[in-house]
């Protein structure tokens, strides 16, 4: 699966909700409570009624992103699946031939992507979030490719309504290819260690068994976008879900190494309802950068040694293959 198929219609969007109490909607109609409703409580941590309380997710009839929008995200004309959802007749996204391909220049695609990602003003009647968030995706890439360049911004989330418009079309982590990543970061923060907001901080890491990432990722998104980290929320920069072969890795990135980090860890435990023996490990971005630098240096030294002795790499390749085979004999991690 490539990133052209990243977006898909969720089969039953009605099960998704950020509603958190049994409050009535603006029209007096009763709002149904979702699975997540009792977890976070009725109020936002920043001192006002939580806008998620009375807002349910978009219905299954929400118009799907158009072919134009798929190009705008910079992922190619097939970035969105063909959903078959109704569109406004005569609209700009109305395509007579569903199989028709539209060609756009790279400049057009970049401009449209930038406009969509930078959109951050809620429309009339929408419920604004405390922070604007950007959703990013990194597809499987060659091992030593540039991380930041291969991480693509998908959409901006600035209101309850925009959250559901995006989330109801995103594939679940379990549907993503191995060695791909979802990121969600506050607007203005790049999902890399070196960003000004990240470089003095680190991340809390949880390694997940296969099969549970969908639930934990959804719960974490609800907590972050719904501002459930209380006063520690200002220290939270974003989160990453990494899909790997034998496990999935969930991490929450923070601004500083220290401060309210312990409170952030305890909030993660509480909101995601992890088992009591769950191991949540801290790693500073300084340590990550040092580790990467050591790996890069070792690779360069090895390349230099191979270039000076062209035949030596054959023995190294044979030896590495043997080592990998031996590693594969161990018991799988639980």
C-alpha cells in the first residue's frame, strides 16, 4: 500500500465521537454518548465548557475530499480513495467521468497543499480548539532517506468539526503499511528533533503489541485535541504513531526535559487506561540525536573502509547475515 491509498472512508463513522457528556445540542436535541464519553469528563482543562461535549462526528454522508484536494495534499491524484459519497451538483469537485485524471503542475499542487494545511480559522458556527494541529504522514521510504522531506503534511485541525472531517477519512494505524508513521503536532512545530520547540525536550515512548494501536491512537488524539492534559498541555508538542513489523510505537513529544514531564506521563497512563505494568520510557531528543550521529559516523567509516579495500565488504555481508539469522531465533517480545 502506498500513500496514494492513505485516505479512506471509515465504514461506521457514527461510532466516533468527542462528545463527553449527555448535554443537549444547540437545537435542543439529545446528543448520544459514545464509547469515549465517560473517559475525559465534561469540561476542558483550560477553563471553559469543552466544545466536544455537544458535537458528534460527521455522519457517513460527509462529502469526501475531491480529486482536486488529493492533488493539493501533494500525494498525487490518487491520494484519496474513490468513496462514492454525494457531492454538490455543479461543484468544482464534480467529475463526470470518475476515472478521469487531472494533471496539475507541481506548483499548483504545492500551492493547494499549503492553502489546506495553513487553513486555521473556524467557519461560522464551528467550535474552535485551543490549539491548531497539523496531521502528517510518513510512508515507507528507503532506510537513509531524509526524514523531514519524506514526512508529508496532510491537513489542519482547528475546530471540532474539522477534526472529524479529517479523522473520519484517515485509515486506522492497523491499515497502514509497515514502517510508516502518523504524526500530529501543534501548528508551527515540525515533527523533527531539531525544531526549536522540540530540541530541548524529548518523548515518552510506549511499545504496543500488535492489534491495540488503533484504540490507543484514537484515545490519544481525543486527549490532545480535546485539551485533556490540563496545565501540562502547553508542554505537549505532538505525538507520533510508528507502525513497525513486530510492534507499534506510540510517543508523546514534549518541549523540555523535566518540568511537567512526570505529570504528562501520568496523564497518558490515566487517559489511555494502560495496564498498571505498562512501561513508559523517557528519551530526550539530545540522546536521539547523539545516537543517530553515532550510527551515521559508523556507516561512513564502514563505507570508507570498504572503498579502500573493495573485497572486504563480502565477508562483512556474510557475517551480518549470519548475525541476523541468529537474532531471529530468539523468542518474540511480549
